[in-house]
C-alpha cells in the first residue's frame, strides 16, 4: 500500500509546470519560480500572484517571499500599476503586516529592474507595505529576507534554521 501524497506534493502537482510555489515553513519563507516565459504576462501573472497570496495564507500568513524570475520574461507594462496599487493594498492587509519580496533576476532583467518605471512601482507598492527588491543571486536575496525577519519581532528569523 502506498502512502498518500503529502501536502507539498499535492499542491505542486496542482500548479502548472510553468509556475511552482514551494513553501519553506522552517525558514518562514515562501518561494516560487517560473520555469519558462509566461504566455500572457499580464493575465497569467495576476493568476500566479493570486496563487502566491492563497499559499501565503495557508503558510500562517507568510510575509517573506523569494521569487525567482530567471526563467520568465518581464511583465507587461500594465502589470506594474496593478501590482503597486491593487495587489499591494490587498496583500499587506490580508497577511496582517508588511510583505517583503526578494526577486532573483536574470541578467537581461537588470536594465528594466533599474528603470524609473520600476522605481515608481516600488515606491507605490511600499506606500501600501509591500516591499519588492531585486537581486542577482539567491544567496543575497535570502540574506535580505532574513534581515527583514530579524527586524520584525513577530516573524522570527530564518537564520535560526541555518
């Protein structure tokens, strides 16, 4: 008799092969990655971000996210205002505090991430307690998330698990 699948295996199987969410409850992190370019960068990403919020709820309102963008294309211009205003308002309120997102970028994303349009999106999101920051590697992204956890007495720290 085979054992029933665990929660993570079931959840990952239910998601598309393009986008996968992997909770790290021991570290207090929610990680996700896109394995390939997104066909419809506006609608598909909105759906993916809705999945992230739903999983954050399931993971005790996890507010520290590591998102790997290296496998996907940059979002459509219409995504930024939605993210900075509609999504940002919803997420921080729903999760009960500021949300920190560390994005790991591919080299081709760097010029767009450093653009004035992206800086405007970051400032607008921060006004709603959603803090997206960009990194060139996962090690630095994880370190920044751990730093943010240490500043939040309710969060604990992922460094305690290292």
